[in-house]
């Protein structure tokens, strides 16, 4: 594998990111408008918490991180269990690595970069909804290894996306029963 370059997410990456996102996560997982919204939510105090991984011009991974205070917890979140105020928690929307580049530390490196920038933005922790149906439950194992702790499981979290956004789960199709693990990663003091 060649050297991977890491860059803060910028609009020049959007088209390639959308292709990778919808290939890995299923059709209609993300569109241009939702990506623009995620990008804007990742910016705070002139700091960008979202990252991409590039092999030359090929985008092989991305991490979308929404800055603390720039996202709204929904019914799939349990702020009363976090032991932190909502404005101290960023949201790890998505971590995606091309299947040909997995197990090379790309996801972990992007998480580390996002955590560093989120801390500069004022976050004390990051929340993620981990897909428990990932092959070999790799998403849960990866996030746990990085320090994430299970807060609560949420069956059927992605069905709303199927019903309202035309999302097609790569496991369940349009009737998604996949369980999301709400997980909190507390940041170490900088």
C-alpha cells in the first residue's frame, strides 16, 4: 500500500466521498445536501473536525465529525446517560474506509485526527451510533478498542432513513432492523 495522505474534509472531496459512502453503506445513505450540512456542522471556531484519507487522488476513507454544539441529539440519543452536557459532546457521524484499504490503521488515524480537532473546538467526548451488523461486528470492536463505551442499543435506528430518505440497507434492504450501539468515547485531557 502506498502512503496515505490525510486532509481536512473540503468541498473538493464531496463527489468522491459520496461515491464511497453510498457504495459502502448502501444506496441513498448520503446526498449532496446532507453532506454539505455535515461539513458545515463539523466547523467551529475556524477548526474542521472532519477528515479524508487519500491514496494519490483516490479518496479511500473519511470521517465526518459534527462539532459539539453543532448537532441536535435525537430520539436515538441518551444524553441523560452521558454524564456530560450535550454541548461538550461532538458527534461522530460516520467513519468509512474502502474495503481494499481496511485493517491498515486508516480509520484509527482519522479518529485520532478528529478527536484532536474536536478537543480544540471544546469537546470532552464524542458520540457515535455504531452499526452492529457490520461484517464480523468490526465497527463495534474497532470503536471499543479505541475507548468507546456502550451507552445503549437502539434497534431499528436506520428504518427512519429507509422510510424518509430512500435509504437501502446493504443487509436488510428497505426494511432495516439493524441495531445501533450508542457509544461514547471520552477524550483524554490534552
